[in-house]
């Protein structure tokens, strides 16, 4: 992995940590749990994937047809996502609803 990507990943990790530590909603929820007499241990796991994008089309390369572009837009607008039961449980805990398509 190149050094620039490592630095960008570290920057992303720092941004996530900072946003969580500054969240008033998270702090309030933790304080409420502590008032109820419990210690709180918050451990979050994030899986972040990277795929190198294809290089931009060359200026002399013929453009794709309008049919190909439309087909690509249509397939990109409704990508298929496979959710695990843990994914669904996590999203529900965040009050994010997921259609069961």
C-alpha cells in the first residue's frame, strides 16, 4: 500500500474518532447509561474498502454510445447490496431502516 493511501486512511480514522468524541448525542447516551449505574465501553469496528478506479477515458478514445451510458446509469442507480444480519442489526440500532428487497 503506498504511503499516500496510508496517510489518507489515517486521516479518515482520525476524522471518525473526532466526530464520535465530539458528538453530543453519543455523550448524552453514555452519561445516561452511567447515571443508571453502568460502566460504558464503546468499541466500534469499521470496515473500509478501497478499489482503484479505472483511468479517465483518453481524449482520442471513442465515447460510449447513449444506450451503453443509459444501461450503466440504470444499473448504477439500483445496485444490489447483500446485508448480513449483523449489518441489519447495526443499522436498526442507528435507527436506519433498510428495505428487505
